[in-house]
C-alpha cells in the first residue's frame, strides 16, 4: 500500500469518526488559541510600554542634581540641590567637549496658574531651550516653537501643549492669544502636537516658555541660574554610552567631584527606565505564557485521552486489517496520517481562531496584541506531538500483536 | 511407498505436522493444540468440527497465520510458515488466504464495496482495478446492488455475504471460514453454505470450522478435533477417493 492509499485510508477514518475527530481538533485548537492570545497580550503590553517610554524622546539621558545637605546636617532628597546650572548645560552643548551629545535641553519647571481672559488652568510650566523639542521628540501642531532669539530676549512667549490650550481657549486657535503667569502676560506662539499621556507624566498638559524668561521673570528665587534637570540626546543609540561618559566626566570636572560616590548629580538613561519597565512586563508575559501553557497541557491531556481510547476501541480493526494483509508498518502509517491530519487541522484552526479572536479582543480592550511566531509554532509543535505520540504509539503496539489477539480484544 | 501407484505427486496445500499451541496467561498454561497433524490438498472442502474448547478455533488461527504455533511445523503451499517474518506473513494472509469470521468483521465506517476492496488495497492494486474486482466479487455473492451500503444497513446474512466477497476477492488459494453461520438464521445459513459449495465447485479450497454437524455435512471431508488433537478424519475412512493420498512425513 503506497502513501497515497495510506493517506486516503487515514482521511476516511478521520471522516467516519466525526465526534472523536471533532473533539481532538477542539482540544488542540483551544490550546493553541489560548497560547497565542495570552502571549500576544503580554507582548502587546510590553510593546505599548516601551513605546510610551520611547515617546519621551529617543537616545535620551536625563541629568538631575544630587541631594543637598543643610548647615544643620539635614540631607535633602535627590534633586534638592541647586548645583546644576545653565553653565553646565552650555558646557555639555560644546561639540569639542562632548562630540557624542547631539542636543542639550536644560529645564526648570514649576506648577503655576495660567490665566487667559476669564478662564484659568493650573499646569506645569517648563522653562527650557529650543533643543527641548528635539530631545523630547515633540513638534508643534500650529504656530512655532521657541527660538534662540526668544532665549536671548527673555521673550514673553509660551508654547502650550494640546490639553492646556484646549482648557484655556476651548476650540479656538490659541496662537497669538495671551496667557498670564504670575502677572506676566505671555504671547502664545505655538501649540504642541498631542503625544498621548504616558505612565510617567501627562505630556499633553504643560506650557513651555524660554528658560531665561522662566528663571528671570516668572519663577524668581535666589538661584536664578540653576536648573532642575538637563535632557541630553546622544547622536545615535550606539553613541549613548559614549555620551554618558562625556557628560559624566565633564560635569565631574566642572563640579570638582573627586570620587564617583560624592557626585552631586545623577545621570539616568532612558534605556534604564525602559529596562525596568520591560522586566516588569516580561514577568507578566511569562506569567500569562505559563497560564497558556497549562491550558495547552490540559488540551493535550484531552487529546491524549481521546487518542488512547480511540486506538483501544479500534484494536479489533487493527487485527482485521492485519488479517487482511496489512503489515505493522502500514498500520503505523495509517494512524500516523490520522493523528497528523487531526493535529494539523486543530493547529491551523487554532491559529485562525487565535488571530481572529486576537484582533477582536485587541479592538475591544484597545490594547495591542503582538503575536509571537515562536509561541505559536511551539504550541503547534506540542499539540501535534501529543496527538502523534498518543495516537501512533498505542496503535503501533497493537500492530505488533498477533492478528488474532487484536481481533479478540474487546 | 513407490511412486508408480501415484498418478500425480502433489504437495498438499496445507500441512500441519505435530503442531502444538500453548497459551500462557499468568501462571496458567492452556494447551489448546497438542500434536495436531493434518494435510489438506488443493480443491478440498473440509469441515473441522468439535465441541467448544476442543481447539478448533486455535487450529483455524494457526491455519490462517493469525497466530503462530508454539511447536511443530506448518507448511502452506510447501513453505514453512513458522520461519516467516511479519511482512512475509502479512503477504501470505493477503494473497493466499481469505477469511470469513463468525462476527463478519466488516469495518462499519466503510461501504460494502470498500470493505471488499481492503485486501486489494494492501496488495497494492490500483483504485480502478480494485472497484472492478470488488464489484465482480459482490456480484458473485449476489450483492452487486449493495455496493454503496454500509454494513449497518445490511442484514446479518448480507453482511456475511459481503465478508465472503471480501474473502474471495484477491483470488486466494484457501478460504477459511470460522463458524460463518454461527450468527445467522436458517435461511441465511443455507445461503452461505450454498455459496461456499459453489466456490468449492469452482475449484477453491475451503476449510470450514463449525460445531454444528448439519453445517459440517456441507463439506466433503470432516475432521473432528477433541482436546487439541485430531481424533477422527473422514478422509481416512473414505480413503481420499477424490484426490491423491497425502504423503505424510
């Protein structure tokens, strides 16, 4: 009997045992769809979080001041020191000192009340330089962003984020309007394009003003040249660690830091934030994958049961086929074809169901689902292997029996 | 014995020589056959009878290569079966022997036609040729109008006739029938026995196993088996008038 005949025989058997075939296919199908969906959800969450963190700007380094110790010996928290200055930022912007740093944006920020006509809105006012837009990967939706001239002139201008503009001016175009902060009227020159809120901060609710205007005219205070943080952008992702080194050594020199432990500043890379978040979502993915694995296992045990029972109740058939001239190899092949057909049918249907359900679920919970080829193929391999082992092994044992023993079995 | 008294020196189709078969289940040993010797020429119609438990079924299983003897030798058409591999045995069952069982043993999921085709499938006969031969065999048993029916849609007598068609489809030298009428009413019984007699008339060798003496009467020769050994053979009484005497080794 050739392979074509064997395949026909196997297909006949699959077709004539509809209930059994259906249940086997169902077991495999559910296992695979479950693995696809749960792993897909985990990976989707991971992708979404890393995309949010990347939306802070790419190849980003953030320098924050260290803690300050008062004369009485009380140590403030991280960022309480006012040792980071505009001079530091200017030094880091030098291509000679730090060739791997592409853009530098020193920032000061404070929560302030903004007034426009009769409406008011309290939000974060950020004082910074034109590089901020580059570093934070932001663009204006209308009008223009800050310019170098605005900094030099201590210009009374502001760029509003989308939500802030909408709160103060409603549907009207905010460009050209005036907002008042601490009694200083600022002309709105532009509105930022919406970036979406991230787990870190609401990027769409803030007002950006020139650094000089913020420190000299809006915020006041004693240390008018100090900044709260400096955002750096490296030339490229593979220059990130070089940029880190340059910033670290330049600031250490400027601040006369002798030992790394006594540094009065901290450099955080966006990568490290990303790594933390990724490790959390990876744990989530592994957890979900584990649950999916269990459902695959349960499905597999179901498939195993159906296969074992069906082969057992077909031992008479095996005996008869042997009496009519089938060799053990022909019997094995027939059951192998049957198990493979069931396994593949379940696999293909499972992948289809997973894909369709995934697309539907993704819409329903507005959360991306990223399908993993590895997880899908792995689940498929496991399901088909279970079907093959538990379909073929008992059949090949029965095929080795003397025909009459198989024929007599009940 | 000199050769001049023998018109033809024929090798017997079946030759059992001092065959024993012991079943072992746990510590219990059952001797189903002890020293059975039997020789059947091509073209004979032999009934093997005996009370239940006498070993006649075991004898049939050994004759049909469905089970192997634990001692003695069995030659089928001159070939020693006990020395054969699984594959060779499968080939012998496929080409030389046609089986008719008491429980019909048709595959419920296949049509009558496909059931009859099964031995041809394993013999590697092509599809078109198979359905021609299957139809021919079913016509022979008078069921050519039932080719597309499944066993469940046929009466017991019809199912047994399908089984007979399946037994004769590959044109085997030997047809082995194990209580073929055991599950049938008297009308179907005479049908089936008539068919077997017809096949015998057409030159086939038939071995029929039964415990009913009226069924055994359909055969030309009756072999009685008791307690695992041949105790009576009508062939010896009749002197094998219809054939050349067996040469016993």
